[in-house]
C-alpha cells in the first residue's frame, strides 16, 4: 500500500480538475502523468527535499517520490541558508526543489515522454515504507524528524473520509505552508474526496478573501492567527463569503473570542476545529459544525464552553488522560494526553516513543469531559514551576485575554533565584501593567499573577501560528531593555 493509491483511484473516476496553482489547473490524470515523469527524474535519489512554496510542483513532487519509493521531505523555505544546509546534510543524495526552480522544473516535466511500462520499479506494496519526513516546528526545542510511513497516512485518509464524496463544484483553498502536516493532509484528503485544490502562495487576509470569491471556494483551513485576520478584514469589508460552506481551523490554540467573532461574521459557514500533530498524521479529534452551533446558541456554561474544546476523537482513535506517573485521572481532571490508533506514528528517525501498548505521549496537557469532549490546555513542556507549584500558562493567558484592550497574550517562566521561575506576561494591546496584574489576581490565586507585564507589537509565532515561547524567554532573560519589547515592571 502506497499513497499513490489515492491518486490512482481519483484518476479512474472522471476528468474533473484537482489542482489550481498560479493560473494553471490539472486533472488527476494529468497530475499522475507529471508525478510519474518526476519519479523517473528521482531515479537514484535517496529522498526528495521540497524547499518551495505552495505550487503545482508540491503534489507532483510528493507523488513522484512515492512512485519512486523514496521519502518526501518538505522543508521550511523560510529558514536561513545555514539551517537549510544543515537539514540537507541529513539527506545525502537527495533531490532538492527550491522555490525559484519550481516553474522551470514543471516545464521540464511537461516536455518529457511518459514512462514506459517497467520504468518505475519501486515496490509500492510495502505499508511500512517511509512516505514522509517532517521536521517539527521546534517551538520549545530543536526540530525533530517525525517519520510518517505509508500506512499512517493511508489510515488517516481511509478511516475518516468518503471517497469521491465532494460535488464537482467544490474547491478548497490551501494557504497553510507545504512543510506543515496540514499542507500534506489537505492535499491527500481533498484529492481523495474529489475537491479541487486552489493553492495560495503566502497569506494575506485581503488576498485570501479575494481568492475565495474569485475561485468560488467552498472549503478552507486556517490557523488561528490567519482566522483572526480574516475576521477583522471581513468585519470592515461587508461583502461576506457566500460560497464558503466549510471553514476548518487548528494548528494552535484558538482563543474563544476569535471563534465567537468568526461565527458572527460568517453565520452561514460550517466551522470545524481540528486537533492533531505531525506525529499523528494530522487530525485525531474534531469539533464539528453542529457542535459549534449548539455551543454558540446555549446559555449553559458547560455547553458553550465546548467552543474551547477540540471536539471528540475521530473513528479509530483512542484518547487517554494520565498523570505524571502514567496512571489514569478522573473525568474532567487535567493530565497528559496519550493517543492510540493506526494513523499514529510517534517515530523520530529510527526511534519510536510509543509504549508497549501503542500509546503515543503527545506532551499536551488536557482533559476529557463527561461527554467525551477533549480540551487541550497547553504543552507540558510549557508548564511553569514557581516556588514548587505547577502553573499552566494557558490558564493565565485566558484571563489576560478577557482584559479590555489585550488582544494577544503569552505567559512564560524565566529563571528566578528565589522562586525558581517567575511569571512574565507578554501582551499585545493596551493597558496599565498594574491594572492588568490586579485583573488576573482577582480571578486567579496570587501565585498565578504575573510578576511583570511586557508589552509588544506582536508575539513571535511560526507561520502556522504556534507561539515561539523560547524566543520570548530568550528576549526577556538576555536583556531587560530589548528594543522589541517595552517592559513595565510591577
């Protein structure tokens, strides 16, 4: 079994368009031809390193690598030359595709003859063959090479989607970067369901809105920072997005205020919150459209609070909440999130972190309510230990976001000789530091009140919206007068 099955199945159905990129559209048959030609070009290579933007070359290279029987490795093209070279060195003998090369590379493939029978000799039947290697974003530590095998990706697609189920007019706008797991699974899931993929290069809220309207986009996926910008733009635009029937969001924690505003601005759009990790081959839990409608229309705090959840596990996925010693915790109690299922890899390089029963430690902190809804409260690695007490940044951040004038907030622990760590809140917006501290103190225990407030124009995030806490900690500890930050000690 190989992910080329998805392309082959789609090619046999009809001649609908499946990819639109930079003004060019191709059918599944045309995509398959280009991918097979690419596979011939990859003959003798150890892997395919994709260092480009969203482009027709992305699916061609992915499936070309699969036809050639070698791993596909999408890399963050925004990294420095030094960082990219270091990753390239980990894959000697690999073919490398960079943004500046993509147009000419596709043009070369257009002029090649089709492979003759027998030209492609790779074994496409091994479900344990490595399909993709994705370097994790490394928000708190150095990136790790997450390995996804053919069976992991196929399990995600086959267990959660219905083949060729999309009407012919459906189109999905993909703006998430190609080096993220969402970029990969957006391609496979939309191709499998028969939905045309429209690639966006980079992200700008106004341009994204124009593309949705111009291409009659029905489906899209945004990370929280993108969603917030689109909501802001639509609030002043006034034109709406009548074609957009489904909008998924995820990739990072989404403030409830953002999704509540989105539901108000796009009342006719179905919203889906998807939770997953690179190591789980994308989504493992989903808060569906009906969940959103019920929650936003409810006066019951517990039901409305589901807007802060990531929904329920997908078919074939098990979720367990454990304490730090591996024991189970009662319903509603926060603990470490473990997941198990056929799509779960949990493999880095040649090292697996699955336990003997196949459970993967996500390193996320979360809880399950009585109805099976999963709430993610943050990363275990982000936990601040102040005077021996464990403090989850997300709890404090939620309170900060309720303060009038604060639009974004991050709480980090920095070294302190007396307490071990002290709490520093980095906020985007306006306000008085002492008033903000008093606001938190009135709603949480004094131990969870930030020791100081830092104001900044923006928080450092990855392109997929994940907060780079290590950058904040480094800025604060290196210099109290960092020019990027205006610090008000309380």
